[in-house]
């Protein structure tokens, strides 16, 4: 599991951890059942406070991404394929919404926007 | 449950000539580091003395590991490693003699642990206490405090007098101690960067009262410093403003709700994560204002 | 815990007792003089006990009181250890005199004289009463307490000397001194009787006990 903390970022540190772990699970870099470091080990490795890692893990657990088994540790939770797909769709949707907001500020309408999207998709393949 | 807390203070009061500690309440759950911060003379040392029962509190309750700190004071103190800001050792005696004479008071004392720490800290055991530098004296007190498997480490200004290298080392060592989730640490300091680095809970003592006590993410993520024109800052919800000041270049305000500040002011002001010393300065200003 | 407290006093504060050496030198000399046996023995008990009381000032100087109070030990235990040590050191000093009077070749004392019950009791009484008076002050107020006590004593002494002369009552003063002298000799003599012996012992024991209670009371209430 790879976590990089940007100290100067305005985003709360626990939030950075949550997003990175979440992204890795969704992308499949972290597999179901894979063990995660304990909150204390993570805090020591990242040189941050234990309560910060605890908050991150609590949120990930609330969202259903990880499970903590008493006495055994923390593991990546079994991910529902449908649930994961939905999450990924939501991520794409959010990015699109951001692009639409920016476009609106500039006065770009749907026709120009969809043209840009088409070009980008063709670029990819 | 009481035993889940290393430390609990409820409504603690103490009156001295010319100084008063009033209605002090805060807690430290087991397995975390709590920091007591505040200007000199605000009451940090007094709070620590009351917890150790060096001074008797006049009202309220102090529980350590769920035990009453006065009724069960011997049981409580056998589990506390204590580092005071005034070295109370025998000037004309060697460190080794101190170990021999004092270690046995602790049920879980270990000479091996002490000797190991002494060599790690570079302490000359055959030298007399008075020949040590200020930093060495603190290291000795630390070695004593860490050699009896204390569940709670209480330290009053432990980093004062330490060189920056050892200070960093000490803070890392403290964090490493907490790998054992049964251990807890409380330390008081006026050096804000120490707390910013390691504290899980931050308690701000001001004029004998607790100005706030919260987990670090509440302070650093939910609170914010807002910088901008005084006119713009006036639009902030006053219920969230904890302190403010005018500067030549504009105004600054400390708010307890960063999100609402961003919504209210948008791009017309800078909303930043607070630094602990900014928090202290702005809250001091507020206290002086109210006085 | 009491054992640890006594041990700690011996290890960390034992140095204080080197101060007894000058007295031992004087005692060795005094034992060569006629009729000095009892006096030497009694002074031994007193000096030994007072040396122990002075340990309070030593710890006060080092600010050790707060540190000791942070240990998992009741403050009362340290007070107990201090009193016990005072008793023991006083007794050991007296025994030292007895040993010296037997061993030193120039000693003109008989061991019997140094070991007489009434001498022992007088030693215990003088030492005991002094400890009873000084220990609570020393243990609570440290160096200042002891100095304060002697300052008050000195002032009282000077007042006692000056006032009668100023008020033209010099004879009264002489009379008082002679009465005190007679009292001491009288007491020493009276101690020959077993009844007085027991009474004195009881009074001294009670004085020390009361002093101990006062010390504990003061120390437990102290804000450090």
C-alpha cells in the first residue's frame, strides 16, 4: 500500500489517506483480504499522529472499503463488483461535473463540450 | 468506560494566592499523546502537579486509569513515569547511585532498561548529577521515567533545554512508545511545533481555564485562519469567531468552522489551515479583549 | 516501602553523617577526662539525632521533596523513615561512645558509667525532645525552618539576657540559671529512681509520637 502525504496541501491528512486507499482498492491495486498496516504502524511510518490514521481507517470502514477484525488486524473488505462499478461511475461523473462547471464559467455550451469529449475519447483509443 | 481513559479531569479547581485554576475538564484516552499548551503562567504546571497529587485539588475529580488520583495515589503513581521541569535530584551523588536508591520504589523497575537508555542517551553513570548539562539532566530524568514500564508518561516542558537534534529524537521516541496501545503520554510545552508534530489531542490552557481541548484534526482541519480585509471578515458568522486582530496589511480571524467561512467569503479572503502559534496568539488577543 | 525509604536516606543522604567525625574526635579526647562519660554519651545521642534532622535541609536544598512526592510512596513513609533513622543514629552514636570508652587506651571511663540506664535515658530524652521540636519544622520548612527555629531561640536567649539587666533584675536572671543547672543535675540524680525513669521515658516517647503526627499532618497537606 502506497501513501504519500502532502504536508502543504489544504486537504486534511486523514482525507488524503482515505482517498488514496479508496482509489487503490477501486483500481484493484489492493486486493480483497489484503492486510493493511495497523493504525499505529501507519502513523509511525508516515510520521503522523495516531488519531489521524485512526480517523482515516474509521472512515474507510464506514464506507465499507476495509474491515477490522478484533485481534487480527485490518484488511481490505470483500468488494461487491457492482458496488465498485458504481463507485467508479460516480468518480467519472464527478469529474465530468467539474468540467461542466469550468465550461460554464467560460461560456462553453454543450455542443463545444461534447466535441472536446469526442476528441479526447478518440485520442485514447 | 473509565478504564479506556488514561486520564480524566472533571471540574478541577485550585486556588493559590494570586492565581486560580477553575473548572478544568479534559480527558486523554489510552494509547494517545495529549499536549497541554498555553502561555507561561497559564496553569499547565499546576494541572500536572494536581494530577500527580503534588498539590491537592480543591474541587472536582481526577481519575487516572479509572482510579481516583488521591485515594489510590500510590497505585496510580506506580504506573506513571514523571519528568518535572525542575530536576529534583541529589547534586553530589552519582547517577548510578540514584538508580540504586530510587529504582526499587517502582514495582516494575528494570535496571537493564535503565542502563540501555542511559547508554543510548549518552549518560555517564559514574558522574555526579551536578556535573551534567541541563540537557543531560533532562535525559536522566527521562531515563528514570521510562525504566519502570509506566503506562502513562507525564512530562512538564520536557523539550526545554534540549538541542534540536535530541528534541526531534525525543519526539520520535515518544511516538514509537505508542506502538504499544496501552501506553499514553501527556506533556506540557510552550513550544508549539512539538505539539504540531506529535500530539493527538491538544488542550489549550489560558488564565487557569481550558480554552479548548480536542483531537488534532478538529483543530487543524475544522478550524481556520481567515485573512483579508476587515470589512470582508466582518461577514463571518460571529458565533464561529474565536479571535481576531488587525494587522498593517489587513485583518486575521480565527474561526472554528472553516467550511462555513469558505461559503460565506468565497474567494474574497484566504482561508488557511491554522498553525498552533497563530491559534494561541489570536486567542490570547481575545482573552485580553474580554478582560 | 519503609525499608526502601530508609535505604534511600542512607544511600543518598548518608554523606551528611561525615559531619559526625569532628564530634567523634572530641569524644575520643573527652573520654580521657574524669567524669565525662555520661556527658559524652548524651552529646552523642543528641548530635546523631540532629544530624539526621539536618538531612531535611539537605533534601530541601536539592528540591528533592517534589521528586520524592512523585514516587509511588505515601509521604508519610518518608517521614517515618526519617524519624526512625534519627533514633537509630542517636543510639548508634551512644553505642559508639560505649565502645570507645572500652577500647581507647587513654579512656578513664568505665563502660558501666556510659552504659548506665539513667545515662541512656538521659541521652534518649535529650535527643528525643530535640528531634520532637525540630523535625516538624525541618521536614516542612527545610533549611529555613531550622534556621528560623534557632533564630527565634537566639532572640529569646538574648531577650532573656538583656531584659532582666535592663529592668534591673540581674539577680533574678542568675537565680533562673542556677535553678536550671540544679534542675538538670537534679534530673540526672532523680533518674536513679525507677519510677522517674519510667515517667521520663513515657514523656519522651509521647513527645516524639506527637511530633511525628504533626510532621505527617504538615507534610501531607503541603502543596509542592
